[in-house]
C-alpha cells in the first residue's frame, strides 16, 4: 500500500514557496527536487529510488522549464501539500489522484509551450519554408 510511506518533509515545500515568492527560481527548482527526493526516499525501496533518479535526469529539461512558470509552481505547491495531507490522513485514493494529476501537469505545460513556439506546419497550413 502507498500508505506505508512516511510523509515527505513539509519544510522542502515551505522553502520552495518562499523561493517562489522571493523570485528565486533556482532555489525553487532545488527545493522542488529535494521535495520529490524526500518523498520517493520514504518508500524505503532503494532500487525504485535509483530508477526514479534516472528518470529524473531525463526530465530535467521539462522540470527546469516548468519551474519558471509562476502559475505552474503555485499549482505544484498546492499539490505537494495535498500529497502530504493525503499521506497524513492515510487517504490512498486521494493520494493516487493527486499524484496522477501532478505527474501529468509538467509535460502538458512543456508540450503546449513547445507547440506555441514551434507550430506544426501541417496544422498551420504553411510549408515551413
């Protein structure tokens, strides 16, 4: 059960929030990574933590882009608190729902931004030349 996880430390998200409000995207980025690492480490499955760390490296570009988006960062912060609250309440259904939404948000934002910057010529009716 996912409810065996200990809650990730609240102070990481507090730091991320302070960094965001203080206009320090690097500190917010670092605190966000620390939050996720603490969350995953709490599962006490070293192999899973290592696998997640490998995927974390692959997602670095997406994470560094999305962390600069204030609306996304506020949403992520709210989701982090929701994750912590669901863990503390031992509400597995709520935890899984929030985590699913949280995982999908960053790639969606990144892809939408990419498509705005580099529209598909087939969709715009241009040849790209």
